[in-house]
């Protein structure tokens, strides 16, 4: 299989990071965010209203890590943080960043989105029987991703400073050793969070180069189109051949949580 061949792959959350320009392109071209070299390294993108900043670590040849901070007014201390580790699919990151950029133009006008928990329940994610104390987990149908909601209150600035666990987390990959994670502190705007959760659980395939697919996920993903140049006899995983895959189900609705 040629290393640069293109293939449609699902689920998105296991497809690898993809093209970082999917995140940065709309911010600069469509929403007027300004790029600059960050003092600590990487690139910083600042919104025109200067109340949101996205920092990208990693050069163009390595997977990026993304951190977004929001503040109530220019120059104020950050009120919330959203971060995406290396390996996070660009589609998940851009679902958050682009929605946030759009909402800044409308000053976060009220959106009537479904809650992240209800979006996941509608897609067959189920409440975990083994959530850590103080947390509520929802598991993907294949058990290789979870959405975690921390229960109870803690100071927002402790969350922003990473002194305590975040209020919401997305983890993909092996439950014992996730391949990537995204974290959202209390105060994160609800609409971008909901959109990121929808992308995180998106069942639709995405386009990737075959050499970009994480090796540890190859047995867990489904290739929906044979790449050009791939010999006819080369096996391509199908939905039926994926190991340890639970059949789709519609469990009883879990308590509605964000």
C-alpha cells in the first residue's frame, strides 16, 4: 500500500491528527485571527477582540498540541482553558475553534444545541459502570473512547492552572493508555464544547493518508475505500472483521449532563 495513498477511515477519533491547516486556515482567512510567534515557542493566534488566544506547539512536521484560553476582556487573566494533546484529530479541534470564532462575532448568542451527553447517548455511547469516584463517564460503543464529566465544584483558576482535573475530558484509544485527550475547564463556552463533542463521536469517515494512520489503531479502524495502487488481493479491514467491536445499541437514556 503506497505510503501517501488516500483512504476514507472511521471512526474519526482514531484516524490520527490529520492536517493542522484545517484548524489554522479558517481562523486567519475567515475570522481575522492574527498569528505571531509565541514567547514560549510555537505560534499564537489571537482573536480580533483579543479575548481568545490559541497557542499551537510543534512544528509543521510533527503533531501539534493546541491550547485555547479565553478571558472576559483584553488583558485580563484567563477565565477558561481548552486543550488538545498531540494526536487529536484536526476535525475535533476545528469544531471547537471555528465555532468559538463564529460565536465571538455574535457575543455568544444563545444556541439551543443538544447537550454533549445527549449527543453521545443518541450515538450509542453508554454510561460506564466503572467511572472513577467523582466522575461520570460515557463509553463509546467500541470501548475505545470516553467522555468524562467531573462532578462537584472547584475554583476555575485551579482548573486553568492544571492544579485540579478539568470539568470535561475526551479520551480516545486504549482505556489504559489513551492516544490523545482533550480537556475543557469550567467556563468554556457551551456551544463550542457541544460541537467538539459531536465531532469527537462523529461516525462519518474522514480522509487520511495511509502513512498518517496510527499503527496502534489499525485493528480498530475501518477503511471504506481501497487506496489507489493497492493490489486487489490486499485485505482491507471491514466493519465485520474489526475485533472486539460491540454491536450498535440504544441504551436507556443516561442522566442529562453537559
